[in-house]
C-alpha cells in the first residue's frame, strides 16, 4: 500500500523552508541601528531608597548616590558643539530645548554651592561629573572632557552642530526616537559599578 501523506508532508516542509528569506535561514538577524543615548544624573539621597537612587563611585573616586531618573537626556538636546581637549579626549557644549533648559536652571539654582555634581553617561558609560557651582541660565550644558572620538562622532551624527542648525546638511540628521527611553529610568545595574 502506498502512503502519499508522509511524502506530501515532507514536500510541504521543503516548500515552506524554501519560502523563508535566505538571511533568516542562515540565522542572521535584522539588527536595528544602535541609538545614541546621553543621560545626565543629579545626586540623590541615600534615604530615597533603591527605587529612586543608587550608590556609585565617581571617576574621581568619590562615593555618592545618584538619582536613578536622569535630570536630562538626549531628548532635551537641540544642538551640540564638539571640541577636542588638551588631554586628548573630547568634550561638547549641549544646547538644550526649553524643557531641558528649565530643568537645568532650576537644578543649578537649588544645588548651587552645595558641592553637588551632575554625572554624564554616554551609552551607559560614565564620562565625567561636573560640580554645580553657579546657576546655568543660558540653556547650555558643558561636558568639559572625557568623551571618546567614537562618542563624539555619534553625537555629531545625532544632533545639529550649534550655529549650523538651519544648514541643509544638518536638517537631514534624524534623532532616533525610541519610545522605550522616554520615561523609563535606567536600571540600578545600568549605572552601578561604572567606576574604573
């Protein structure tokens, strides 16, 4: 007796496998372009608890507590002005939008003279901590140094350069919008243990 059912099943499987694109058959994935992230965290208070703050060792060796929720992020940046520093690293001036400028002004007025810091993380890497010593009312945040050449290049690709915002080459740049990054704070493990 001839059994056509198993033969038809085998033929169906072969046809179904042939219908898949070659990159899926080979196990390749369609990776999304990696987004540029910048997070600027203010100091937190240990009594706020682990849901709101995390202990950390800054690059200068000082132990402190950072607020898990960033004060500023890449969505608050309108334009950048990159520069090379004397120590061979890179820095940048960040022109903030109205929301970011208001947050920075308020924070800098409240924390001025209290020896508090703002710590910058780029793509999860601790870059530098700056001391809040005076009010910032111009909407410009300064990263004095600590960035790598790759971070600098990605920043320039993600944002218009200050003074050239209206140039056609700058208008073509599109900041990747990642809805998952809007209000979700980083996990404690994202900023914990970033000391050298």
